[in-house]
C-alpha cells in the first residue's frame, strides 16, 4: 500500500525560498518515493519524542524534513523543512 504525499501551504511557500531550492529535486526524486513505501522506518527517519511524538523527521544532510502520517487516510503530511541548527529550537 503506497502512501500519498500532501504538502502544507507553509511548506510549499518555504521550499520556494532559494535557501531550499536545491532540495526540491532530491525530495521529488528520492525522499518522496521512500516515504510512499514506508514512512515509519528508514536510516534517515526518526520519530520525535515528548510533545511532538506524532511527528517524524527525515534527515537530508544539514536539513530536517518534518512530517506526520495518517494511517486511516494513507497520507504523509509534509509539515516543514529546516536547517538542523534551527530546527530543534
């Protein structure tokens, strides 16, 4: 069962920024296909803890992609992308 990918408006606006432009192709060609197959497990995937326990993060070099998964709807909701140094503050 393949999951669908849904991007929030916040994420779509942010990814248009030149700071993230080089990541767009990597997301579409590599990251999204992996998330469609299994958004819960992988070498770059971790589930966050504490108040953010429903959110997963995918490591892309110095960047972190944050998403949630709806098993009922079979959708991965892409929430945000941020530089590692700024993402956990």
